[in-house]
């Protein structure tokens, strides 16, 4: 990192850019950006905690598990599939739990690994990107992103079955 910082400063000096003033201007813009998106992120974190602590997530999983198993999903990954679009850290904790309970080389462990690598924390990304540019009408973004997350989950099961024959 120190070498990278030195290269940037030297390049700025060669191009006759006021390096420190430019740095300060960027830092001020960063602080303004954080200030503008903080309420959105806090609301998202509150909603995730509310879902978990109220037991709503467990109820949703109980309702969805029979449908998921009929589609070939292992029941162990249902909570992760549902939580992944909402919370990256929550889904990582569930991934670790799946590894401990089923093993990383199990069908559930492999499917969960593929889902973790091929899906997005949709609500967080939408909140960050649209919040940073102050867009309130997201139009079809949420539906398209959730469809992509569902596709990633379905393709994870198919891919693991295809490559590992489980």
C-alpha cells in the first residue's frame, strides 16, 4: 500500500495535479456519500435483525422447505437461499453452519458454496447503489435481481448434480 500511495503521488506531481487538495476534495465527497446512504443501510440492518429475532425467517423457511425439496433443493440450504439477497454476513454464517453440520463436500455444502459465489446481496446492493445517487424509484431492478438470485440457486443445484453426480 505505501508503494501504491507513492506511485499515485508521483503521478499526480508529474501531471501537475494538486495532490493533497484533490485528496481532501475526494474525502469530503466520500463523507457526504456515507451521510446520504447511512439511513438506508441502517434501515436494512434493522429489517434483517427484525426478521431473525421475530422468528419470521424460521416461519418462512418452514413454509418454503417442502416446495424446495420437491424442486431438488437440500433442506439445509433453504435459509441461506432466503437470507442471501438480504444479508451477506448472515448468509456467510449460515454457510459456515452448513459446513459444520453437513460437511463442505456434502451435496448441501457444495450447493451452498456455489450459491455463495454466484448470488448477490440484492437488497444491500440496491440500497447502496440507488441510495448513493438518490434514486427512489428502482423500477424493475428488484424483480430482475431477485429472479437472478433464484436462477443462481436453481443452477447451483443443477451444476452440483451435473459435476458431482449427487
